[in-house]
């Protein structure tokens, strides 16, 4: 099939296009040069006056797998009133902050997004992640594999055997069909199994004597050494605490030039304020980010309204349960991870929530290079991904931002820097933070741009003054050249791909792992890998 | 041709032991190693002979059976899809797709075993862990209203009572074990402490434990037949353990107060975390009943008792649960997948099931299969069909096909029915 999107204003930052009028041709799912498209056979769309962008790329969201599904099951109240009926070949679903799988795909299509990365999966249960990924239509996907509290990794560090750790990590990425290394509260999740946590980069992990610093450094250097397309993806220590900004800055220093992605940075950029209210330390954190060229971040912008917090950070979730009194799920996962879930509602009238909101905004505005700061709400932790258009408006429209700032609790507003930040993102910069930037950070060569060879993932918007309305109702959305949404409504259900990596390693490690598994796991070595059994069909992205 | 397959998973119970070795000669299974006596049965008693589908007891070709099933469903105003717990998640996903397509009510055996557990989780949450954490860390175990000694035969040696792990190198000797039940059981005989509670008093006993955890003093000396001094001793152990785990079963979910019992236990466990790490694991029965909860949750948002009658998923246990749909005569046709409500449902529900047209998918004989209008003899997941199942702690485990019989899977049949009703 050949598709021509003609005469639109093209925002394709990777290829230097900032609103220039032109045509995009797609053949067999990929962007082709105009001369390679048979215009006679083509289906064409008149995009005159419309904004044409690559499909959105979400670098960090929780959309599938064990924690997300526990969140769905936990919250019938979250779904009611947000259901969608089946229609034609489109499946029914239940929405809210933790939507069912089919609806998740549709809702992303309706925003113009075509690629989403599942932010965490414990390898022991990643078979579940892959099962759900198969049931998420209209998106290309990948899963990050949590390793920051992995016993084998920590033992290798304790034994000073970094090569063995590297071979293990490579094996694990293959065995789990994962896309990247994820770290969540390194060492803290293991300590939580003793009812404790870590507070400093040099605190010890019980039973191993290693430190969060060593875990981060080891895994960051392994990611670089293996040439993984995406850097180590880090949720640091002290998330949500008033010490988080300090330890985030320390963590950036500890990375020592290694590539890294720091996720939902907003949750990790607080200092101690007066009373019990944290204050934003966005200035210090943004300065550290600006000074570290190898670093990318996403924000995890708080959205006022309902959210469902879910992370592998068990002690954090317990703390949230204790402060809010809301229902709480904890799940300790043998040998490698843990996690928790607590529903929450963010309110502008709550001074802490107000501080969280403005910390995110300040980070967006203080980090200079849009290629290194990406749009996220850490869905559904800080708010649902369906609120991305609102965040875009907040970034592009300082009056709107000011209006929302003025609605915050006075204790959140007191002394805040935000009102002084006049910066407004341009459309081209939005295309960077929601498409080109995350695609580049993920090492997805054919995503986030519209050059020849790129995937035919395209969103066409009608520009209007209200940028929230603009981004909430794309005129056309194409996935691999197929129309999947029109006028903000999904029209087709197409199967997406799952990306994974397959780094090289010394196979000799498997014999040791086979022995290790007998003691460390309650699942057979051979059944742990998703390569066994039903498996998971993935497309390998090369390491380099 | 003789074959030996290793790392085979047993689908009989929620332990999903995946360390079996199965030896077969052609399609005949000769030997199963490591399975318990319950697990042996699903392999050794399996009849691998291919069978034809039946329509009203008459052997027919597959096309005819599929067409007949589609005709029944197309004529139905209120179809019910039920079972799922002995099927694989791949087939459970197809069952939801069918329900979505035809506007059916879909429910799993969860609603007659741990449905109240799901409701309790929705009310108060659930601090839990995988079974490996129990094996490696737990120094205090409390089995409440469950009897794994009879129902989950390898639970004790593999995961709990006698299992040896990283912090429990001496197994049984490293653990203190409580059983709480209304009568002595095989499990209670193996425990260090048995608290026999009066029937119907679990909630009171649990509330008293919560009270004691908070340092309050009950005004009575005996609760539910148990001296408060013994409850105090348990609370002291709970507060001072390294890693405590409670296992709960149908003794809580099917006693009066049902989900309130379970919510009280889950709340107690959550509150204990102020003092010691504590988790709870529901002792799920059938091999993949946990998978049914998972699949329904990810496709519809809800774990069981889901209706698509209005086009979108609605959740209402007591209304859309299979027993209630049938007893109220609200279903006018049923698809029964790998379970036997004919044998296990209350009389009024079972009687209605005999009145309405039924489409049954099963790998062996059953009461409901014996009066099915359309019977599809299927392969058995984990025996002659591969797939995925979820252990009681939500860990997904692959199921192998250890013999190849050419029998058709639930998944394939459901796919063909979906095509035929489309
Ligand atoms: S304990 Fe359960 S899963 Fe394990 S062998 Fe026995 S019946 Fe099978
Ligand atoms: Zn996250």
C-alpha cells in the first residue's frame, strides 16, 4: 500500500524540518523518497495547513504486566464510567488510570502515539508482560528488565566479577526478551524484604554488602559495554523524599560519564522545605542534567486528578500507603525484585501535590536541551498518559501555566521559581520531547522521524490556539502506513511489534546459572526463559 | 517411539510444579517423576485417543460441531461462558474475545472459590510475595482455613513447611508454623501450633488479632473458642518474625462473612508490616484459575463475573457470577470450558444448566459433558497441548505438550467459533 500525505507542515526535528511544507510518502509501512512512490496507485491525504509529525514515542509508561494488571484488578472503581463498548473489529475495554490492554492501544492511537516502552518487568514474571503486549494493538513496544536488586548481579559485584555480571545481564536480556536494563531503587528493594530501605548511595545492601552506587555504576557500564541501544534506565533512591534532589545529583556524578536515562525525575527532585512540605530543587537537578551530556531524562509530570502509583519500589509504596491510608499491594519477587501499588488523587489544594506539579514544570523549563528531556507522566503514577495533551499545553502556553499555578495551595506557591520562567515550548520542541528525542535515546533508528526508511508512523494534527485540544484530537494517525485513528477516534486494530535486544555473551555462564537456579528460584531454569514455551515473538534491535 | 520430557509442569493445582519428568511411549504416558499422587493422575489417567465432536450425542465432523455451536450462540440473547481454570491463558484470551464478540457474560471458577479473596483485595489491597520468598525467608507461617497437606501436596516440601532456602537452611527447624482451622487436619498435625476456632468466628478472631497488634486489650478471655493468651502469643511471634507469611483458603472464603474474613486477614497482614515484614498468599486451587483472573483483568479490567451484554465490560459478582446467572435463569445458552459445573454447582444452577443448550469443551468425561448439546473433545493443556498458566503467586509458567495426539486445543476451537459467529 502506498500513502501520500501531501502539503502538510512537517515537524521532523531529526531531519531538520521545523514546519516546512512538504509531502511524506509511505510504501509497505516505511517512509520512501517521492520518486519511489507510485502516485497513481497511492492513497493521498490533503494535509494542507495541517501539522505533520512522526508518531509519538513514550519512553516510560506502565501499560502491561504483573504490577499493572494487579492495579487493574485492584481498582474496579477506576474503570467505571470509563468503559468503551466494542464496535466492529474494535474490542471493548475498561479505561481509567489503568486501562485494559486493547483500550490502552486505542487510547494511545487517539493521541497520535505509535511506540511505547513498558517501564519495568521483573524477569520472573516477564512471560506475563509479553502475553499482555500481544494484546496491546496499534503500538510498537518493548520492555525494560529490572536488575537493580538482582541477587546474581549483586553477588557478582560483591565477588568483584564484573565480566560475569556482564554475561549474566546479556543472558537475562535475551532470556526475558527485554529491551533495556532498568534499575529501581538499587538495593532498597532488597532491603525492603527486611522491612528496610537505603537512604544514601553508599548504604549497604543487607546480605551482600554492596551499595546503590556500585549497582548503578556496574549496570551503567554493562549497558555501555554491551552497546545496548538504550542506556541504563534508572529510578534512583529516595524517590518522593526531601533528600531525593541531593541523591539525584550525587547519582549523576556517580555515573561518571556513562550514558544513562533518569526516569520520572520530578519525583526525585525535592529538598526539605518548611514544615512537612517538600520544596522543588529543580534548579539544582536541572543544572546537573544540563552539565552531563550523556544523560537523558523524562519528567513524570503530575496531573491533577486520579492516578494509580505502581513501582518496583516496595518501601516507597508502603510509605505512600502509610501516609494516605489508601489500599496497598506489595509484591516481593524472589531473587530479583519487588513492588507495590497505591491509588492516589493529586489535588492542587494539597501543598505537597502542588509542589510536585511545579517541580515537574520547572524541570521541563530549566533543562536546556529538549533532546534530553522527554514527556511522560510515568503513567499511571503521576497521572494517565491520556493527559499528555494537557502537559503540552502547559509547556506551550505560559498563561495557562500561570493560571494552573495560581490554583495551587499557597504553601506550594510560596517562594516558587515557576512564575519567573517565561519559556514556552515551540511545536518543533514538542516534536522533540515527545518523538524524536525519546526515539533517539531508545536507539530506535526508524522511529521518531519521517526521513526515508523511517516507519510509517505519522500523526497529523490541526493546529489551533488550544494546544491541548490540538494534541488530543489528531486528524489522522498512521501506524506503519495504516490509518488507525481519525479525528481523535480509533478506527482500526493492527498488530504491533515488540522490540528486544540480543547482546553477545559467553555461553559458559549457562552451566553456572543452571546450578544457581536450583537454589535461587522456584521455577526451573529452562522454564524461566520466555524463549521456552509459548515464547514471545520479538524483533531484535542490534547492539552496537 | 519413547520420549523423555524434562521440566514438565503439572497443571493439577495452583503450585504448578514445573520440575516433573515424563516418559512416554508414543502417545502413552508410562512414567511421571516428582509429581505428587494428585499430579500423577492428570498424566497417567489421560486417555489420548482422538475423539470426534458430538452434537446431541451423535458423532459429527468438526465443521458441523462448530456450525452448531455458532448457531446456538447466535440464537442466544444471554449467553454465559464459564470455566477456564483448567485451560491455558492463550485459550482464556480467546474465551474473552468470544464473550466480547457475542455480548456474553464470562466467569471463571474463581467465583466459587476465591472470588471473595478478589473482592477483599479490591477493598483493602494485598501485601504478597512469590513462593520463592516464602521458601528463602519465611520463619513464621500461618495457614488459615486451608489444608495443603491434602490439597496441594508438594506445597510443604517445595515452598513452605519443610522447604530449605537461603535464610532457612534447616527447613522445618527454621520455622514456626501455625494452622488456624475449624477442625484438625493433616496440616494442623504438622504445625507447631493449632488454633481451632469455632465455626463462623474467623472474623472475630482476626479482629482480635488486629486489636492485639495495636496493643489493645480485649475484654474477654476467649474468642471463637481460642484463649486470648494463645492469640497474644501468636501476635508476639508475628510482630517479631523476620518474614511472616499467611496462606489462606476456602475455610475463609466460603465461611459466612466471606470477603469480610479475607479483608480482615489482609488488613492484619498489612498492619503487621509496621513491625515485621509480612505477606499473604491465597492458596489458589485449580492449575490456572489464577491465569483466569489475570486474563480477565487485562482484557476487561475485572477478574471474574464480567458481562459484555451492554457491549462494554461490567463487573458484578452475585449478578454476573455463573451460579447466580444460572440460578436466576438469566442465561439462555452456555459455553463451558474445561470445568464441571454440572457436578459442583448448587442444585438450582445445575438444573438450569440442563435446561439450556450447552457447548462443552473438555478433554475428559464430566457431568456437564454428558448432557452437552455440542461437545468438543479437546487436548489437555500441559499433557498434549502447550500454553501458559499462572501459579498461585501469579508467576507465569509454561505448559508443555509431552505427547502429540493431534487433539484440538481450546484455543483452536474457540477461534473457529469466533470466526463462525462473526
Ligand atoms: S503439588 Fe499440585 S502442581 Fe505439584 S505435583 Fe502435586 S498436584 Fe501437581
Ligand atoms: Zn515508572
